[in-house]
């Protein structure tokens, strides 16, 4: 499927979207008693990650965009904590945890880089 341009061409969004899909897969393997707690938290934070990137991208002013990218970064950090919970409770193994936290670090670096780009260009806004 061809992207319509804009948001879907943004590398940070594409990588965050892939990470969101991975986190949804993790949520699906959680035990039944976690369905309304950890599972719901993971899905909400994963959606917040990509939704806030999208909203930030859609804002006209750089400073508004930065705000939403920072919220996305916060959601990403929530997901890292959720991964730690999943590891601590043996819902995922160490290999899966290492892979996903590495992917999260990559997304965080992209978010941070985009925030720096926006900050550089917001001077005089």
C-alpha cells in the first residue's frame, strides 16, 4: 500500500509504528488476569506513542510539535517499564526483552533527533 505522503514518510513515525505493532503482540500473549491492567496499559501507551507523533507532525507551529513529540517520548518510556514488568513476571524472555528495549532505544533516538530538529527551526517562531 502506497503512503499518502507526509506523516507516513517520516522515519520516526515508521519506526514507532513498527514498535507499536510489537508491543501489541506482547499484549496479546499476557495471561488472562493481566488483560485489564498491564495489557490495557501497553495498548494505551503504544497508541499514545504513534498518536502523539502524528499530532505533533500535524501541528503548524514548531513549539506545539515539540510538545507532542515529548509526550510521545514519555509514552515510549512507559512501554519500556511495561517491558520490564513483562520480564520480571516471566511473560517474555530475556532475548525478547533485549530486542524490544533495543528497538525502543532506536525510536527514542529518532524522537530526540526530531525534537532537536524542531527546536533548531523554532527560533524566531
